[in-house]
C-alpha cells in the first residue's frame, strides 16, 4: 500500500514562492510532473487562509475597537453617575419630608370609591379603587378630614378603623396613613435609581477590570 504523500506551500509577501511534494521542492507548479500532486497543491492554495490585513491595518482596527469600547464605558459610566445623583437627591428629599412630618391618631370616616374604566371602552368597568377619608386633629387642634392619596382594591380599611396619620404641619392636606405601603412609596425612586446606578457602575468596574 503506497504511503501518503506530504504537501506544503511556501508563502512570501502573500505569494506562493515554492511547493513541496514529499520533500522535493518546486518553484513552479508546472514543473510538478504528477497532475494529482499539482491538483492537490492548487487546492491547498485555494483553501489557504492568508492574512487579510497587514500589521498597520490591524493596528487601525484595534484603535477603532478601543475607541468604541471607551465610548461605551463612558456612556455606562455617565448613566451610573446620573442614576446615583438622582438617588442621592431623592433620598435627601425623602429624609427631609419624613423629618418634617408629625404623627397624630386618626379614624377612617368613609371610603371613597372611584371607578376605573377601560380606556378603549368607557362603558366597560375594570375595577373600583377605594380611598380612605381620615379625620384627625393637626398640631393647632384643627379637625381635618383628608382623603388619602393611596387607594386599593380590595379596600385596605373600613369606616371606623383607627389609624396613625403622618402629616407636614405646613401641608396637612397632604397627610398619609402611617403604613408599610405609604412608607415604601417614599423610597421607591431612591431605591430604583440607586440600584440602577450601582448596577451600571458595577458593570463598568468589572469590564475594565477584566479588560474585556
């Protein structure tokens, strides 16, 4: 059984300069006597994957890639800074609001029901939101009846329920019931923007650390 022949093509400046068949070197394909050997080398030349760019072109490509990469990092870093700034400012506003508030006992005197209709069909009732109206005495002893801004379906309160009211003495009509829900609403904006800011900042840090 004949042994398998070895073939190679020698390149110089992206041109084939010599060919080798079982250790015998030829400078021209036409000098190869066996047509099968010649065909094999021609196929190797056709299939050969030569570099498409020289070193200078590769350097330009690397520079362009680095520029695009840095732009992305700056955008992500800018978004992180903006989100964290919003989180800090809104957290400061929430803290200031809470520090101005006073507590007072109150009682739910009625539940106001507001229907919610389908925007595309005003005759179609989707649900009903129940808003408590709370009576309490403010810092000056004035009796206030305030409809709370937080509603629910089904209703969270009934007429006669005793609650604790939180209010700003300068704006008693903006009172709220001291509950987990109303307290959470104050921190929604700082919480969401803070999480997003940290996520973007973390992504920038990890990518730069890994030199991705």
